[in-house]
C-alpha cells in the first residue's frame, strides 16, 4: 500500500504540474496590466517599472513559467539573501552559490488587489467551503442511503417509482438553479415560518459584545442546495446496489436461517452494497468543494467560491490561479484516499 500511495502521489504531482502550466498560460494571455493594478491609478513610470520587474513581467514567457513553477513547488531554488528568506521562508537544504535548494511552503504569489499572500487568503476562506461541502455530503449520504434502501425493499411500488422519478429530477436540475429556488422560497417568501434568511455566515459577530458565535441555521439552505444532486445520485446507486445484493444466494440463506428483515438488510445486504456508494461519496466530496463556488455566491457564503469569483471580477489573477491549484490538489489527495478506503472496505480489490 505504501508503494501504491507513493505512485499515486507521483501521478498526482504530474497532474498538478499540468494544471499549473495550463492555468499560468491561460491567465498570462488575458488582457490586463498587473503592475497597474498594484500601483494604482496615480503612479509614476519608475514605480510601475519596479513593480513589473518585481513580478517578473519584463521576462519572456518561458522564464516566467519556470519562475512560477519554482515558486509553487515545495522544493525550489531561491536566493540566499534576507529578501529571499523573507519571501519564501522554508529550510535551506543545499547551498548553490547565491541560491539554495529550499524546502518550503508553496508560494502562490500575492494578491494584486490586497497585496496579501494568496495561500493565506485561501486558508482563511477554506473552512467555510469545507464545512459547507461536509454538511451537503452528510445530508446527501444519509438521505440518499435511506431513500435507496427504502426503494430497493419495495421495487416497482408507488414509493419506489416516486423516489426514482424525484432523483432523476434532482440530477437534472443544475445546482445554481436549485439554489436560487431554495433561497427565494425558504429564505425570503417563507422566512417568517422557517426562520432562515437569504444570506448568513457560519460564525456571526455580535455587534454589541464583538464576540463570534456559531449559527448553524445559516448553513442549512446552502447545504441542501449543494447536496441535492449527490443525494439523487446516491439514492439511485444505493437502490441499484441493494437490488443486486438482495438477489444473491447468501441473502436467501440468511433469510432461510430465520434472520429478521432488519438484521438481513443492515448486517448483510447494506454493508456489501455500500462499496459503490462510498466511492461516490468520497468522489463527490472533492466535487462539492469545487461546485460550491456558485452556491456560495448566491448565498453570499464566505468561502473559496466567493473569494475566487471576486478575484475574477477584479482580474486578481494570482488568487484565481491559486484557488484553481488548491482545488486540484484537494482532488488528487481525496482520490488517493478513496482508492485506499475502497481497498480496505472490499478485500477483493487489490492496490496494483
């Protein structure tokens, strides 16, 4: 398993290099002057030229790409002077003249708008997206497994057909359309009954005491809106897998031994039917973190989506590029965890 994880990490690193190159080339051919954004409207030519040199915009495109890959790599060549140490930090492994091979935190550059470190910005906003995705996945998993089991136990019944039809509708409706409908219905028209609002954050600050407190009800509507599609997919996966497992010989043997319906379903059928569901749940978790962008924008939720879309509007390319790499890295790590969990749950699966 250790060799498998190392091999997958190496493959994931190649994927991230490809994503980094694609993102860099894409945003370096778009219109816009980063030096002008950083310098402001009123500046002299010398200041703008200094900013251009500091960003490396006076260099040819291949040199800028190499510099960008060197910055975002955990292992890179950087100046040994105080300015280099202050900019990149890390631990010098091997001195090479005026430079050193440094083990460091990936440097995603600085925001054009706020001049803050991009990685720090993303880490500040990441918890909001993470909790939103986890809540949506929890709702989708519990609801989808329950609906799928109920539908499989009564195949071709009215309840089964209703759940299947509803799940098809849930898959077909885009998340942002469902988010708008849910926000307007439950957060505006019916807000006096539900007690929910169109917008809100996981933590709110009391205007009188200045203390932050947890407000879970603000998480409910965006989590439901984000979890509708995976809930529908998990419902159909669970139903199909349960129908296949319930037709197996060992289930008939368990029933012939006199086991109750609940014991047969929970201890024998459901456990073996959950392998494809676990794969879907784990894969959807990474997808939800990426798909939460428009949900966050609609509900004004503080997360990666909000900061990324604002960066797109303001042509803040380092933030957009950093967010893209951040999400790509999450996809790689979660996919590796999924493969390992799948092998642990099903002894028939071999990590090769």
